[in-house]
C-alpha cells in the first residue's frame, strides 16, 4: 500500500508540472499533442487516428500473413487496445471471454488455474501465441491466468483449426497476444490502483518510435494480500519488451521478450462445495520466459523471406501441498527455428496471388520430479520437423480463397498431415448494405503430453505408441453489414469433431487413444457504432457437446454424455460510452483525445456438467453447475488531456454467487480505483532542433 501511494504522489507531481508550458496558463495555446501550424515539426512515425474501415483492417493470425479482414474466410475475432482500456480487462482471459465460441473456466478468483475452451474442444486444444511464439506447455496445456495485457496492442482469436500453418496443438483454434509496436515521441506512463481483498497493482511503461525503429517496454506488479479465503494470496510480476528496427528499405528486425513471475498460495487440499479441508502451507511458483526474434528481408519486389527463432521456458513448483506436504517440479523448454517465404506471384489491378512456404524445426525438453516418484519422473526430449505451403488468391478486392497444407514429422508420434481451405466473397462492394458469406474446412492435430508418452512412474506409465489427437472442423457463415459498416452482424454454424482423444485407462501403459467426441452449434456476433460516442458489441454461442465413443470407464468422459465444463449456451454484451476533446483538436485526431468514458459488460454462462473430486477415499461426483449472469462497470476521466487519468471499476456489480469450476466459488463484488500519469517529450520543431 505504501509503495502504491508513493508511486502516485511522485507521478502526480511530475505530471502536474508538465500540465502547462512555461509562461502559459492551462488551457492557453494548443492542447497537448496538437502542433502549432505556423511551425513545421520534426518528422515522426505516423500517429494512428481513427480505426480504418472494418474491411480495410488486417488480421495476421488466420493465415500467418497480413490479410484484409473482409477477405479472410476463417472465423476470427479481434480485441483492440482501446477496448481493453475502456473495459479494464487487465488480463487476456478477461478479454477473450467476450468473444463468440470462447469459454473460460477459472478455479476461484484471481490467479486460479484458468482453462481455455474454443468451440467445445478440450482445454489443451487451443494454441496460445505471444508475438508468434507458442507458450503452451508440452501437449498444449495452458494456464491463461498468467498472461496480463501489459504492452498488448491487440488480441486475435481464430476459431477452427489452423494446424496447416501453425502446427500441432491448434486443434480448435488460436489466441494470439500481440505486443504493440512503439511509435511517436518518447512517452512514459505510470499507474497505480487498489481495491478490496487488499489488492494493489502498479504499472510502468515506455513507448517511442519512428518509421525506422520502435521500442515498447512495460512492467507491472499485482498483489493480493487478503484473498477471499485463508491462505489465498496471489502475486504476479510481468515484464514485456518489443524492439523494431528497419535496415534500409528491405530489411526489418523485431525482437520480443515477456517474463512472468507468479506466486499463488494453495488454499484448499481438495476442491469441494465447502472446501472440505484448508491447506495452510501449499504454494505454487511459476516462472515463464518468452523470447522471439524475427528478421524479414524483401529479396525482390513482392518476395519476402522471414527467419524466426524463439525460446519458451516454463518452470513450475508446488511446495507443501495437501496433507502429505506434496512437492513437485516441472522444467519445460521449447526451442524453435523457422524460415518462411511469402511470394506475390500475381499482382495486377484485380488479381493477387501469394504463395507462402515454410519449414520449421522444434525441440521440447521436460524434466519432472515429485515427492512420490523416487526419481521416476520424466527426463526426455523430442523433436519435430515440419514443412507447410499455402496459396492465397484474391480477386476484385472482394473474393478471398486460401488453400494450405502441412506435414509434421515428430520423434514422438511419427508423421501427420493437416490441411485447410477457406473462402469468402463480399457480394456487395462496400456499399451501405453488404453481405459476405464465409466458410472453412480443416483438420488439426495435438501432440500427446510428454508425461503421457514417456512417464516412468509405476502408477501411470507412459505410452510411446500414442497417436496424436485429431480434429476435423467446418464452419459456414454470413456477415451482414448495415449503415456503412456501423452495424455488423455475423452468424456462423460450426462443427468440431475430435478423434483419438488420449485418456487415462490404468494398467501398463496407463494412457491410450480411447475416445471420440464432437461439438456443434452456432455463433452470433453483433457490433454497432451508431455514433462517435457509443460502441456496442454482443454475442451468443450455442453448442451441443457429446462423447461419441469412449473405451474407458471415467466419470469425466462417459459415452453419450456432455463434455464437462462446456455450457450449451453462453452470451455477452459490451457497451462503451466515450466523449472526446474537440476544442482546438483536428477532427482527424479526435479519437486520440478521450476525456471521459463509461463501460459496461455482462456475461451469461449457462449450466454445464462438472465433476467434484473429494478427498481420497471418497469417489468423485458428477454435478450440474448452475448458470450465472455477471455484470461489470468501468469509468475513466482525463483530468488533463492525454496526461492525467483517473479510473475505476466494479466487477460482479450484483455480487452474484457463481462457480466457473464446481467446488471453487469465484469472487463476489470487487472494486478498484486508480490513476495514470503520462509524460511525453515535446516535439521539437526544426528551428528548436537547430539551436
């Protein structure tokens, strides 16, 4: 608490000193960020003003290269940085909840294990990327609670399998966390906030850039000292960096880094409706490091070759957990190198054809140990080599067709092939009334975990002959636009079939490809901006999941039953009311000068099946987890334009009792209040620079 208030007081004093230029009263002259038209400023990187028309904006993740959104046949979603700020969605898992086809299940409150489900797939069927670097554990597992939105410029989500370009572990979809490129004059932001449960968060960021280079740095610390339950403290420290540099006209270099240090106390030995026994000593510690390097060179006009290298390290420790004071360690590392060629072979007035081809090499290493294994953990490594090719065809700036294929050769499961076709056609050429059908068909794979393949523990010996899990996804939909894209409605039908799912069967080996499942339904997404000061978005997902074949007797995977923790119905609504500074501000820069906003978001999750695991020797019990409606409110006010901002939020406004995972009650009403201060180096005119 003392640390937070010291940060606020120092930042406030510095920011207030910048509030007016020497010799000028506040409000005289141009507002910050608006140049004197009589003097020519030193050239800098172009500043983004209004968002481009929806169809002209691009999406990168769907096809591993920049593609106009209205020419992408895949089902995708995008969350922009400003949306994250207005709704105070500080973590990735908070933001992706408000997209169709995506479901999040978090055990209890902040920092609890957070699972990601896309279109009814398993929680390890979604690939998560940070600036193109895979951050899933071996076999696709992911705890989304680790990833904050510090330094994030946008989030992209692809629904349906893109394994043909991104490889294994993307059976159901992809979530891509994209760090913002630095731009504009040097700018420092300092913020601090506090709330109930003795929650404190401090942030520091730096951004600067020109057309030739860009730097983004961000650092944050989150502390929760008095959680809802005894022994439930949580801490998260995140550091982010992105560095861009252009060499001449043909070569660009991008380096990214993200480090996460997490500490979470384990407050219960076993889950249950009333926490059958508290755990006074258990603690989880995790450290993640993400490194990425990309060098792109334009060999000829329209032919770009990109070299990529990445490293992901994940170290997880559990100490003194449960009545037996159980300890465990897991050290995982993934190293990957890739080479990709994007060649525009046709580029005339109405036709464009891009051929993408790439090769990848990957090595995964895992070492585990625990109190009971007596040295019989996992100490293995495996490699994967891949070749992929994609053909992207566009015509009349209205038709987009993509065909891609990939072959993976793994030391774990052998050889597997994946492919995808996606297409869309903008029937009405960007008129006030537009119709755009779209669809895709693909198959995907997921690598077995290294424990499933290589475990030497006599209680669950591994199976080196496991096949990869497989999926076949299909979707078809139509996007309807009204009123010059001010209202956009998208309805998509989908089916996700999963084959050869790995299950624990006991015996030796303890894991087998023992089941099939499916999910089918529809997704509705609506966005509207009837005027500059109001933006509304909403969606609904209906899906029916079923275990279609099961060779194992398991309460979590019963033939003919629903897949656990996946609701049939889920919906969301977001609304943002935003006002802007207009006096002495050019119309093209208006959206860069907000002075007040109010945000509201509501999420409904229908009932779903779940399983509660009681302490040994009691048996697990299947339960029906009730539906719930959760509403959040946010507000912000800029005391000084683009320099001093106060903000606050109230989550779970109606104090709704709910459990995203049965046996783990989530937080009641929570509130936060904070302030942010921005320090920007003034632009130098040519005459000032000469002096």
